[in-house]
C-alpha cells in the first residue's frame, strides 16, 4: 500500500490532539444515541404515520442494519481518500438526514431517512476509532482516548432513551432526530 495514503500525524500540538479527541467523541456520541433515542418516540410515530408492524420494525432496525453493513466499506474508503474527509462527510450526511425528518409524510420516508442516517453513522464510527489510533501515538494517551471512545459509546446508548423522553415531553417526535443537528454542526465546524 502506498504510504502517502495513510499518514500518521507527526508532532501534533497537544491542544489539537485533545480538540480532535473532542470531535471524535462527539461524533461517536451522536452515532450511539441514534441507536436508542427513537425507541421512546415510537408510540407518537405510530399515531402520526400509522405504519404497519413490518414498517415499524424497519423504522427501528434499518439504522443499525445499514450502519453495520457499510462499516467495512466506509473504513476502506477512509483509508483511500482520507479519514478526515470521510468523517466530515459523515457529519454532513448525518446532519442532512436529521433535518430531512421534518419532511416525512409516511413510514416509507422515515425508513429511508433512517437508512440514510445509517450510512452517515457508518462513515463516522470506524473513522473515529482509527483516528484515535493514528493521532495518539503515546501508549498512555492512546489508552485514555480508547477508553473515552468506549465510554462515550456506552453513555450514548444509555442516555438515548432519556434524551428522547425529555424531548418528547416538550416537543414532537421529530425532535428525536433534530437533536443531532446542533451536535453534528459543532463537530463539523470543529473538525474543519
């Protein structure tokens, strides 16, 4: 493999390393909360969109199926064209998909949007962990960064229903998706 494709950062200032870690963790958090945030919104989605039982299962499962299905391809693509480009593109896809929920007028549209979000998640998730490995060359710093990445994944999955519940108490079900927009906006701006 050509060494110019995968470059390891050399002499990155510590402040940039920790800012990079924040962006990486924010991206991983968004992907993680989206695995569970929707579960609380299902009764309201069912009332409004009236999906069949099959469509309801697709609404729930399509995100994780697409995310898992595209992980290897997104990872390989990031090695070829650059991790940062794929990560930022993933943030953009995730943000666009989250806003598209405002235009849903049927269960099929919501299934398609969840699938689109899965593609964005697949672009974010593998790149975040590979960036941790390439940015943090010191063993202790890398161990801390990997531990933080693992912890934020678990926290995101755990707080997804709490965030969803809070949002649904005050807003419509669309807010379970719109919560992603400011998070990926911050990550995209800081990532650039």
